[in-house]
């Protein structure tokens, strides 16, 4: 439960500084055509389908209305059914691995299969077969899920294992987080979309959390190209079925940590709760006569630990060696058991366990009677930690702060976190975007359902829909609650178009849209029926990459399998309608920009120039792997054209002057050798020309202007960045750089180059935005900023040649002041501030883009005290090249990022407003919104 959301999910790369993850909808090829028009409103249940086609795959998403005999074990019967109907399913049963058999009712078995490609698991590729009856009467009722056809990705990595691990660690942007961080290698996985991408999957755990870094992050490193393909925070960093596997410490804990041959015995005792009340507790008597807070009366056991104020980062993954459950010399536990929150955690874990067992028929969180572990009273490196989370193996509860109690005190919070475990072991919803928001929504729903059921709270009580309302030390429940499932939010009116760098694409921020629909269903139906309906949708229908509309379909399909009446199904559909969860909802969100590329899945942002755009995009419509480079017009509608060759490499990090493009390609070349290459081609077609190719040097920024092409390369021997320049198609040559000097970033315009140069003179560090004349072959301007030894230097970045000047960003090292946009003359005659550091619109991204008329940058006010809203998400602003008051580029409500200036005031950027990443354009700024 992220009580206060923070920026979390990022994707980074190597060499060329990749900066953006694959889009959340990994399943879809690039959408080059307009989406279907909005459907009309309807409270009728969706029509009963015989077959619902899958998106971007030949395998159907859902097949219903079946009644076919099934013999053998559930797994054998399900596999045989799929094999008997190859034309119906388009699935190779030989590429399926049985994950689990769920039983949501005595006469039902749902077999969940994992899709493989050449023996390698496919991320999000799960197919389910639902069986009813037993023995000779067993029959197949329905089948469906996500099975990705057309995958041709290699299954053998081309990048050394040590390099893949290093790249995973490098996904932590803060050096404080990288220091002491560990990786857990989960093996190879294929990322779907087009031909697919082979990746190595790591969980990266930090030893100490820096600002903006999570405790654990799932990182997928492209195993053939050596770049990070996808990363997101991990509420549960282990795959379904693995939590607790091989964790002998957890197993011993659940058994009371007794020595072999001397088992602990179930016992009862007492303990004070957080409010000081003495309550009965199930405990375990040890062979030495002492007692531990271990409940052996429930399958798998429930064990509770006290971190005693140690940092939560020490308890991620496995328990530290020697850690024992809360203990007492006698059966009556001391006061510290209550003040630490251990008693409440212990009792709440039992209540949640019993809810799932008695109400839904589930044997423990993992469905297999596994142990339930809680760690309470954790801090944030000695500071208050008002939060709680499921780490993939156990619950971890923070010690609260001056306003909030120990987080283990709230039953709904316990139910929320433990439901993350149930989700992990069933649908395994990816913790990003809409699938992440459904993960949170389901946790909210069942967390509240556990509380209202156990406490006898009627659904009509206004507090029933609140999450965490009992945590307040002071204040009202409404002020204390983290979220409310009765906030009436809808997709069209309230969906927060967050980029991947904020809350994993809005996983928490958008949860109540879907969770509110589920809670409305619980209000409308009998609560027990609603709980069984939502649980069946989770256990029998949902798969990891599902979105809101898939979730609606799963709940309705589960309702039909439960034999809900037509009236009940209508009320379920009406609940989703009321929250705007219908196919095509994204197209009904108003925007004032023109789309160029919908559902863009790209490792880096666009480039623009001369009325054209250029950008890499994953998932080629022809089934080609990698990331292709596309171009299109900014002034006339049309279908984007592919510029890059037909291969499986990643093409991106491009620049264009409107006539030609230059870009970087990473991956295996035609000889099967891993290499990085700088390529160029005319936007109108023609041959692709290679300017640079290396297997051990990394090109960085590339730039083009007329017949000049320049790019940076990291030197093989000294690690310095050098500039290479190609003029009129000639082979590139190195530009001179004084010994001991280095440079970063690069800009090129009309025969002039610009960069940020740095060097050390004695005890002084010098940084200098620099201008270099190609014709004169010398530096014409250098604006030096000196920093004495022992002092952190300021941050200078994003040089841009525009309007006959060199522009750049300057930020103090400690960020105590804002970011300044500076402008220097090309002859070194002086510097002016276009946007001073005290401006209320100081940039929040260290990137600017500019034409000869205007400068564009990203600004976001940050999280307001009232919580995130679309208005607070980062937006693009523009000001004249000579300075002035910034104005909004677009009134689109979601995150706007990666801008690229064309001519005049025209800007192209990526926009997250419609719940996906679209490449869009505006010719002139909107002004005020």
C-alpha cells in the first residue's frame, strides 16, 4: 500500500542513454491508424460471445459456450482440449507450462498455463482453460487469455551475463541506491509485441533507499542488444508460485523456529494490542518453554516479527539470518508486543487468512497453504515510515509517524497487502499502468471487504469504502484515509495520464476508477455474491497484462459462469459504465493536439525539423523484432514511413534536419556480431549509410544539419567522450579536444557545434558551455563555471543552438534554487538568462528544445498537499527565444514529455493523457488553459 505515491518506474539504457520504458501495453503493434469511435452509452451486459478475438495475436482472448468432454487430470484434460482444436486456438500446447490449478468452487478447476517461446517464458503470456464437473462428468466450459503468436525472437542471449547484471544495477539512477544493491536473476523471458524481445529478468534490491528509488525493482535487460527494455517497481518481486520457495528461514519461522526433532506446540496466550487492550492470541510453545508469536492452527502457519525500528530495506526478500518471531518467556506477551504493532498484525493476518478460506475457499495466500509472514515496526533508515507493502514473500509494516499509527493496526491495510499476494499467485497483474491500477483496485476491494465483513460494517456506512481510515492518531477518518472507493472517479473525467516515471504510470493514482466500479457492484449485489464474483474474475480470467476493459470483460464472464441473472449482469455492466470503463474510453478524453503515432512504444523521444518527425517505435507491423525508426510529416496527415533497415536491432536516438535523419542502432548485425552503429538516410528514401560501427565503443548524442553529421563516442582507452564529424558524406574524423578535457551532450546547427566541456585545473573543476565553428576549426565561445575542490559543481545540461545563440540549462548542485535557462552569444560576448532561477515555471526536466523563435521545456509543480491531479502533472511550456513569460504548449491534461521543436512555435512530444503514450504535435502554443 503506497500511502503517499512517489515517482517510481523508469527505464534506462546503456551507451546512448536510453530514457524511456516500453509502453505499458506491450501486446500491441504500433497503432498507425485512428482508434474506433466511441461506443454509445449502455447499461446492458456485453453480448455473450462465442469467441472474442485477441489483440495483436491470432489466438482468441475468450472462447465460451463450450461443453466438451475432458478426461484425465485437470492439466492433462486442458492441454488435450487445446491440442484437439488447433484451428480454434492457434496455440502450440508444447509451448505451455502448467502454472496452477485454481478451484473457486468444489466442481470447478481452472488450469492456468504459462506461454513459452522456444522454452523461454513469455511475459504476460498466460492461457486458461476452465473445467466443470469431476471424473467422467468433467467438461470444458470455456478458455481464453493472452497467447502471443508470431514470436520469432532468439532464445539464446548474445550479451554476457555479467554485462546484463551490470545494466540491471545501472537502472538505479542514484549512486546511493546502487551502492550495496543486489540482483536476483530470474532467468530469460520474452517480452511480447511483434517478433518479441529476449530479455534477462532481474529483481534489483537497494540496500538503502534514495529519493525516488524503490526498495525493489523488476528490470528486464534486452539479452541480444544490451539495453534495458522495461523496468517497474515490484510490489511482489517473485513470479507466481515462487514466494517462499526455498526460504528455509520462513519455513522455520512458521513452525516456531524449533530445532529439528523438537517441534513447537500450538498454544494460546494473551497480548496487548496497539490500543493497550489485552486480547487472546494463538502462539507456539517452544521446546525450551518459551513462546513465539506463531499461529500453528492455520495451514502453513502465521509468524510475526518485530523489526524494532530497523529500516525496512533490511527485510526485503529473505529474512535476515538469525531473525526470530516475537518472543516471550511465558504465554502472556509483554506491552512491547502491542506498541510495536505485532499483536494487531498477527490477529489481522489470521482474519484475512480466514476470509479467503471460509468465504472464497482459498488455502492461504498462495493457494497451497504456505506460511504467512509479517514484519512490523520498520523505519525508513531510522526515520518514520508511514507505509506498508507486500514484498513478494511477506508483509512489511511501517512504524507510522506523528499523524499515523503503526500501519499493522489497520485491518483493511493488512487485507490490501495480503491481497497483493493473492494477485501475485493468480493473475500476476504487472505493476504498471492499467494492469497495475487493477492490482491496486483488487487489493483495495478485498482489503475493505475483509474489514467490513469481520467488523460487521454495513455497506451503507460512509466509512466502509475508506482505506486506512483507522490509522489516524489525530484527525477524522476521512482526513486519515489514503483512498476511498466511493470517490466516483471515471476514466474520461478523472484518469490521470501519468508517465512511467510517476507511480508506475498511475498504478495507485488510477486505482479507484476500477476499484470504485467493483465496490459499486458489492453495494448492488449481495456482498458474498460480489466477493465470489470478483475473486473468480481474478483467479479464473485475468492475466498479467490486462487493462481496464479486459477487467470488465473478466468480471462479466465470471458472472455468467456463476449463473448471475440477467438483471444482476446488467447491474454489473452499469457499474463499469458509471466509471467509464468501456471499449474506446481513451478516445473520449478531450485533447487539443494532433496525433502522429498512437500507443508509441519507444526507448527514447522524438526528433523534429523541417516539418518532419523521426522516432523509434517497437513492434513492427510486419512482425519484425527490435525497434524500427519511423518518420512522418508534421504538416500533412499520412502513414508513418519506416527509415531503418528490416532487422531485429533497436533503432532510435535520432536527429533530423527535415531532409535526412541520423540515428543509433544497437544489436546483432547481419554477421551475428553485437555492435552499435551510427546510420543515416534521406527521409525520402534511398540507401542507409553507416558512419560508425563498434562492438566496444558507445556513440552518444547524434546531430545533423545540412551536409554535416556529428556524434559523440566514448574513447576506448581513456573513457573520454570525443566528437566525430562527417561533412558531405565523408568518413567521420575526430575533433580536437584538449588533453584532460571531457564533454557531454551535443548540438549542431548551420556549421556550428555546441557542447558542455569539463576539466580540472589544480583544485578547481571547470565546466563550460562551448561553441565550436566547423569552418574556422576552433572554439569561438566558452562560458566557464569554476567550482573549488570539496564543493559539488552545478549541473549544466542540454545545450541547444537556436536563434543565433547557444542555450543551456543550469541547476545548482543542491537544487536549493530553481533551474535557469541561459543564452550565450556564439562569439563569447555575453550571457543572458531567458528564464531566471526564481521563475515560478522553473524546468523540472533537464532538457530543453528550441527553434529560432521559441524555447520549449517541461514544468510540473510537483505533488500538491491535496494529492496528485492531472493539473499537477508535468506539462510543456514555451517562451520566446529572447525571453519572456512562459505559456502552455497544450491544454492536454496528462503528462507531456520528450518535446522536440520544429520550425517556429511547432512542437512534437509524447503525451500520456489518454492512458497510453501518443506522439502528438501542435503548431502554436495554447497559451493559458
